[in-house]
């Protein structure tokens, strides 16, 4: 039995999935997406839910494999340092710091 994100996702995070149909997303299959959005936009309460749902080990793995490419540089640096991630997969397409996130 799969659990859809619509059933489990904290209400405060739902606006960050507006391009998806929450009923079609699976909490385990789509864990990379959920972790990315919660680390980037979540409140402390929503981040607490994230750690209860996936555990620190899975979140560290996300940071190692996807963090540099999926999160803003400041967000990646914060979580990487907080969780003690010292090695991670570098982005194959280097860009000057902050270039992707300039407004």
C-alpha cells in the first residue's frame, strides 16, 4: 500500500507542489522531491515532520546525491553543515555562485 503525499504532507508545504497533483505523488517514490521542497521552503515544524518521515540518514543521502544541484547554494550549505555532510556529488555543470538564483 502506498501513501500519497496528499494524505501525509503538512498543509504548509502543499503550495510548493502546485505543479503536481498531490494525489498522484507517492511519499516514498517521490521522496527526493519532497525532501528538496521541505528543506528549501519548510518551517521548523515541517522540517521536523520531514525528519520523522524520512530520517536523518535518508536526508543526508539526498544532500550527498542531489543537494548541490537541487537546493540554492545558501540552503545546501546550511543543511550540509548542520548534518555533517562532508562529501557530495558535484554538479556536472558548474555555474558562478548564486547565478541560478539571482532575481
